[in-house]
């Protein structure tokens, strides 16, 4: 449970910094720099004693799929953050827990106790309730200068589904391979794909090349992202994927708090109620362990 909450806090910090970065450096640069930092951090971790297991063909297939879906999820999520209010996009994205929990129960054969089921329902229900709130008013338009107001919701929904599958696959393989190898292999493939796409785009459109000062925020976001991934896989090695996915999905609370403080977004009563439900669900999950 502690690792799952660490993952939630780290993903919240990564997403909030990523939201700022997409408006300053663009989606592609934010994705690429974040993945570079992720791979560097994983490379340093590889120098320490980490679980070493030999993946089977099934593990490799699942991790390859998770790497490809990770690219789609990052692209959709950062694009949604670039276009829409942080306090709406991030909670909507966090409903990936619905996908991950469903896969864990249907295909992973996991069974939840009654208190655990209640905690999952409260946590995810609270997140969904927050997500269903529409942006309060036009002042909450967080578009970059020169951009037209667009809706990031379709991108957030696509990212939510692909990330739910990604999280399930990484969590499932970590049960057999330990916490390190699934993260390393999945992120490595994601990095290769994003790097290749970035290289092609920057060659064709040199004007998109960022200045060095624009690399700091996505770099920090990438650090928090890999920290969250490691914490998530550590949690799945000690507990059920369904419970871990539900607990880690509360990261929008961090993002929403940042949106209120930095972007001066205002919360509706529905979002406040959803936040309370999420906190109650986390408490139930913690007591049910």
C-alpha cells in the first residue's frame, strides 16, 4: 500500500510538471526528454543489486505490447494536458484503474475481499466523480498562447485505456520477474520508439528544436515518472495488481492541488465530493490489507 501511494504521489508530480512542460516545450519534446531521464535512471538502478530473472516468451510479448501502448498513452495524455484543464484531464486519465482492475480480475484470476472491493469501488468511484465535472468557466482555459481552445477529453480517454492495459501487463509480469526487469524492458522499447519519432520530426522541422532551458521541467517529470513506475512494480510484487492499480490511481489529487495553486483553477462541489470518496477508499484499502 505504501509503495502504491508513493507511485500515486510521483505520478501526480510527473503529470503536473508535464502539463506545464507541454505548454512551453511541446508534446514531443516533453515525451522524449522524459524518456531519456527515465532510461538514465533505470541504467543507474541496473548497477545496484536488482532482481534478475529470465523472462519467458510470454513475458517478452506482454512487455513489448506494454512498451508500444506506453508510447500511445504518453502521446495522448500529454496532448490532452496541452489542450485541456489539468483538473479535468488528469482525473479522467486516472480512470485507467477501471481497465487494470477489470483485466486483473478477468484474466489474472485475482479475487478481492469485501473490504478490498469496497475500497477499490470508493477509490475509483471518487476519481470518476471528479472526472465527470466539467471545467468551471472560461477562465480555466489553460491553452498555450496562440492555440485555439480545443477539447482534450478524447485524447485523455484514449490514453486512459492504453495506460490501463500497460499498467496491467507490467504489473502482471513483475509478479514473476521482480520489480526491475518489467519496468526496464517496457520503458526501453517506449524510449526507442519515441526517440526515433522525435529524430524524424526534428530533422524535418528544425524549428521545433527546444532551447536548453526548456529541458529542465520534462527532465524532472521523467524522474518522477520512473520513480512511480518502480514503486508500482514493487507494490505489485507484494500485493494484488487490482488493489495497487486502484490505490495508485489517486494521483489526480496531487495534480488538482497544483492546478488550484498554480493555475488558479476552481473546484466544483462534485470534485470535492469525489476527492473525499477517493481518500475514504484509500483508507479502506489500507485497513483491508
